[in-house]
């Protein structure tokens, strides 16, 4: 039985790959996590995963960690350090070690090049460049890291806005979701668990998605309709309040300017919307959740984020 390795095995994406692999029993799974002794890591071990301590900043240990793997899911946590350069360094070291170890299939959780996109627009439609000269640093570092992977052995997995982010970055507070996207703009979204399940579906498909870009989403809908759905499910009133980019960028939390530019890109770049398809995502993951299905599963969490 082939073995797949999962970086970020207790995270929102990797955790679901491990869970599906253990359920389906088509692959053995090696779960990489910073702390193999925390409760979630121990639970994976008890369920049958091989759990290995893994620190993204200790590349000297990567080769041994990757020995014997057929496939490797790679995801980074930009928000931990907020440095595109560091993110790229981590990915480069991972791929170099994995190549030496003989990994045959990579899935890389990546995003678009926003800076090149904005350079094609008139100056009055551009956003300010931020960290290291990127427009959306947490997108662009990942896109540049694409070049480290052997193209023909890699599936480049492009995700959408995580529905689970409503509880992060002050995005949903007392029933109000505020950002710089027009309320009626169509917006691709996905549950974090469905990213992991789609990634597992790629591994299940063997060589079919090697060398390809795969764009996934759970639903394409407006933010106003998302809030209406959440209201219907919870019985509380949720609403979306649009503001301009500068206002959102000025909010008092780390990365507000990065996210403001991201939301601007999501609206202005038509390919961001067009490339992502529910049909392709459901082919990979038949359990793909709609916004309503996600809201029902997360009703209790959403109630805590609702109006008093």
C-alpha cells in the first residue's frame, strides 16, 4: 500500500486528508505535525496514522521525514510569520528533500499571482504594494513557490475563501460581516474540510491530476446571500456591510491591508471567479458542502458570532 505524507496534519486542510485516508484505507498516511504529543496528534496516531514531529524551520530533518512516501501534500501557514520570503524558503527546502526521497506526486495548496494582475490595470485601479513589494503577499509568495515543484509530478490546488474564516480576522462580529466586497458580487467560497477532501480525491485519482491546475469551491454566491442563509439556519439576523478598501485596510488587526487587497483582487480578477467550479470540486469530493449545509453543521459556532 502506498504512503502519502500530509504537512499540517492537524490543520484545517491537512486534517481532513488524514481523516479520509484513514477511513478509506487506500493509502497509509504519515501525519506531519509540530507537536506529536498534543491531543489532536495523539488521536491521529490512535486512529492508525504514523505521526511524525515536523518543524518547517528545520530542513535538516526533512529527508528522513519524507523517505518512503509516494505522495506529499504541502501547505504553508503564511499568517504565522507573514513573510513571503520565508514561506518560499520553507517550500523550496521541502521540495528539495522530497525529490531526494523519491516522492512521485505532490499536491501544493497554492494561490494566484496578484501583483502581475494589478500591473495590467490602469494606475487608478491598482492597490498599494505591501510586504516585499507584493499586492497580496499571502497569495503571491505561494504562486512564486510553484516554480520549486516538478511540474509534471505536481497538482497545483487553488482554493477559495474559507467559510471558516468568518470566525477569524474579525470578519464576523455580532452578526455583521464587514469587508470591501460589494454585497451583490458573486464570490467563490468553500468549507476548509472540503479542501482536504478534494485533495484526498486527487490522490485517489492516481496520475489523472498530475501536472494540472485544479481550482475548487463549494459554492459561488453573493455575500448578502451567504448572510441570508446563515440567518435562515440560525434564526438570528446576520448581515454584510461593505466598506471601501482603505477603510478595511485600516482595521486594527494584523494583515488587514493584505486582506483588503485580497478582497479587491477577488472582485476585479474575473478569472478568479471563472476558474473555480463546483462541478470539478464535487467530482473530487462528492461530500462537498453548500453554504447552507456548512451553516447547519456549524450552527452553534455561528450563534456565538451572532447578535446579542
